C-alpha cells in the first residue's frame, strides 16, 4: 500500500434510536436529507474535497441499505485503486471477534486497516452531522500546533450547551477539560465529533483503553479524558460555519427546512464544493397546471399538482391535485393523495397519505410540550380521511399496513 | 444469450444539417433535450436496456461536447473491461475516406468486424423514442430477417434524407421501401433504427461504400428484393427533430403526461450523465405551472408551459411562457420571454419582451447576452 498522509474513519454504526421509525430499517447515516442526499454524503463529499481519498466506514447496525448506497464509492469519486472507500464491518479473526463495543473499540478493531496506509494522522468522523468543512485546513492546523489530538469545536448558546460534549480551553485554545453533556455548562465550546489524531497517539491510547476492563470504549467518555489526564496536547479547532447534529426528529426536520432559510449559509450549489450523492435515473420534475409551489426544494421524478409551501420534496414524490404540503419533508416515492393535508411532518420513503387525510398540526404555543413533528414511517399507508395528530410516529406493522 | 450476440452502432452526426442553429458546435447526438438529456441518451439507453453491451459511436465532426458527455460510458453501465462503449472517431491515414459519410460507413464496418456479434442494431441521430430493442431483435430472429426496419405511422414525412416509406404485407414483410422525401404523404416511415444480420450488414454497407450515393437507406431501398427485409412498428411516442420548429414542438410535447410516461417508461429508464445539482429551489415569488423543470434551477418568477434545463435561473418578476431554456440560462428580473428557445448559458433580459411565435420560436444562441 502506498502511504497516505491521512486516513478518515467514519463512524456509521450508530442505531440512531432517537430518530424512531426513520431508522427502523436503515442506519442513521443513510437517512435521506435535503431533497436528494443522505446524511453520509456530507462527510464523504467533505473528504474528497479536502483531498482525503482513503475512507473507512464502520458499520454495524442495519448496514444493508448503507452498503448498497456506498457501493464502490464512485459517486464521491472514492473508487480508487489505491485507497478509496472501504466498508468495515465487525469480523472474526483467529482469536474470535466481537461486535463494536463503542466508538473507540470500532477504530481499535480496525487499526490493521489504518496501518496498511501508514498515515501521519487519522481523521475521525461521524455520520450524523450536516456541515461543509475543509478537513485539510484542520489537519494543517493540527500539524502546525504540534498537537496529539485536535478536536473541532463551535460556539453554541450557553443554554443549549448541555446537549453537547463541552470543551474548556486555555487562552491558546489548548483543551484543559472535557465534559460530556454537563448539567450546568461553564463553557460554550461544543465538540463537533470531528477529531484529528496523530496516528501513534491514537494507537497507544486505543490499545490502553482496550486493556481497561472498566472502559466503555468511547472517544468522548474514555479516550479524550485519558489523554487529558496523561497531559497530552489536545487543541481545539474553531469552526463557525453551518453545522447541525441531525440525531433527533426535530433537528432533522429543522436541518431540512434550514435549506430554505436565506439567513442560513449552507450552499449546496457551490460548484467548488458540491455535495455528491448516488442518484437514480429519473426524468425532470413536472409541475402541473393546478400546482402552486412556493419557497421549496423539489427534485427529479416528482409530479406535483397540489400546493407546496416551505417544504423539501425528494425524488419521485407525487402530490395530487388539491393536496397541501406545508413545513414538511417528503421523502422519496411518497404519494400525497387528492385533498390530503400534510403539515409540520416528516413523511418517509414509499408512504401513501390517503385522500382527504390530515397529517401533522401547526405548532400550539399554549401547549408546547404536547406539540411536535409528526413522522410517517417508511411504507405506511395512511387511510383516506384519517387524522394523524402532532408528534405521532407511525410505524408500518408486520400484519396490517394501513393506519 | 441473444443479447451478447448483438452490437449497437450510433451515427452521431447523421442529420446534423437539419438543425444548424444548435449543431454549429455540437453533433445531433449531443443536442440537449427534455431538461437533462442529450439525444444520444435515448439511443444508448434503448440498446443498454435490451442487454446490449457493445456500443460503437461513430463520430466525424464537432464531437467535443459528445465526448465530454459520454466519458467512459459509466452512466450507461458501459465502462467494461470487455466491450462496453467505443468511440469511433475519424483518423487520418490507412484506408480512410475523405468523404464524411463514406468514412462513417467504413468505420462502422471496421467496428463490427472486431465484434463477435451476429446482429447489429444501427441507430441514426435525430429521433427520440423509448424502444423495446429486445423485442425488435427477437422479431428479427423469429422472422429470419436479414434487415428489420423500425417504423412509425405518421401523417406526413419528416425532412431527413434517410427516411424510408415502407409498404409491408400482413406478416410485416417489406414489399417496397422508397425515399420518403419523394412522397408528399405520410404512412409507414422509418425512424432511423435498423436491425441487421451480420452478413447483411457487411454486404449492404460495403455496397454503399462503393456506390455513387453512399446512403445506407438508399442501398436498402434498392436491395429490398434481394434480402428478407421486415418492418417493425413502434406504436409509442416518436419525437422527430428535423428542424428548429420540430425541436420546439417535440420539446413541448413532453408537457403531455402520456408522452412523458411513454418516453420515461419505468421499465426502461433513460440514462444520462449525472451532474450532482442540488434540487430546484422555488422562491417566495415563484409561480410555476405546466412545466418540466430539471434539478439545479432557481426560480423566483413566473414559468408556464415551458421546459427548463439544469441550472436555469428565473429572477423575480420575470415571466417565461412557452419557452425551452437550456442549461445555465439566466432570465433577468422583470423581463418577459414568450416562445423562446435558448441555447446554453445565455443571459436574457430587458425592458422589451422577447417573443417568438407558435410557428417560429425566437432563438437565442449559446452564451449570448441579450440585455439592454
């Protein structure tokens, strides 16, 4: 193998249980986003634009659709004879094998893969964030600062900081303390889950962690604290562009509608930093005579005869005459029948919303706790004239398909 | 497997002259069509959907844009170790011919010589259809035909030099095949897709090579008695692009759902080069109806009865009606366009409306800036 300066390892094995029915059949990184993308398109496109052509994808939970989607890596220009994209699933060796016990253990089990390229550093990424980032700048920063580990961070409002892994830094941005989801945060620098490790350090601490019976084998909970305790040099790399964790239904919905917000700078049409995706062969969309479309994203294969406002419509969606879709995300192949109304909802792949049905509700500010985004799971058929309220989550049952 | 025994040939420059406005810098085969395609996408997809894995594209002029589009053949699944897509460009020296058409025929013969195939499907450029080539080749074999000519029933002849008007018997055997241009009336007209048995292909093309009029259709017409020539009717949609008028009309026919459903048959998809455009963005002031819109557009104006290719921008207050706007066209604020066909990357706008008519669309050239 030819040596590589940097190898990226993408953690894609998480179940994504907070996304409920949306990850019933597929891993979180394969969840559709933004009209024609999957979440994993963002880190993969970032890699190739940053000059990183060797990427290991660590899969474990429901990998079938994700593996299929990645294929040879061609859509991201990652089909290489030297390097390229590799799916790394847990495997058996002479001494036996095991599932990935945690994020750190997943990388530990694949140290052999990394060693083949003898890299100076390893970039650790996760498959549940939407952002555009030039990793080469971060790697350069890592080298310049002589750090053992560089963690990218961004400032978040202090009252939201308790949702994140929080860094405390000295005046030179050297990390002094790390707190995972602190109840009373004293810093507003949140970890973005993007790490650059010098490879020798990564190998050392992963091996030590593996021998520690009490460890949960997690980067945030175990590896970073162990390195801090030992006095290694950990440095924060500040990032201030758009970044969003899409690990929950609400944040996934928000991140989609962010694409329609002119104040939010997530430009997906920048010719220098295109987000690549695997697309199916579909004719252009048709907007019909009775359609009314405003402030929305719509893509190939759609047939629109109804009203669309403030929504993200994926490929091959049909919206029939008299149907209304507002503040919603409609995933590939869904059919919204005549006169149906979909508001404040995520409608997953290949669902049918029956004639005259109502899905989702406008926010009720008097009863904010009861209100939430409605989710129609993959393959669900909502009956004609059914009423599906706020915050409901419909799952396709094994026996009956309709709701 | 019959389909491993069949090779496809596409003549990419045939009928270039019919549409000079848009073929000055490209071949007929690379003419943009239907929002995101080039004409050749239909021919290649038809062949590939029948399982054919050897496709030769004969080029002779202006084929830069075509090469750029085809690349390695990846998008049609034709990037293969064995066979796949072959571009067959002209070369200087050897036994090459100075006459373009003769040279194309010579190269077609040479290409097939190197293929281990029993049947050849030869396609001209200028027609748009979703054909079931598998069925057509099966019919060819079943009837033990030497040549099978795919035809459509049409009310009037097109302007292409190679179109034949057929007389067929009950069994579809061709009794006569005349140059359709000599006839003022319609009937059973070929659509530039012929299936040959290998020996008939060699024989007919070699005869063309040595004849005064090297047109393949001419030789077929003359030799109808000698060979077993059959017709095969394609009952679905056939778009004929033989003039700027028909380019506009055929483009507009796509607004008909039946035409779209036939041309973009889900069983036989049309493949093309993908460009990773983002979904089309409709703004707060967009008002769109009865239109075909490709990805990557940004629309904040009014669009009616139109076909917009990838990356077209319609600014606020602009009105686009009955237009075909190719990739990357920008329509400026508050301008009005009616019956306009614009080539790629033009910038159009101004106080005075730009209007053509139903019979004669206003033409904007590639990269033209038309503002005041």
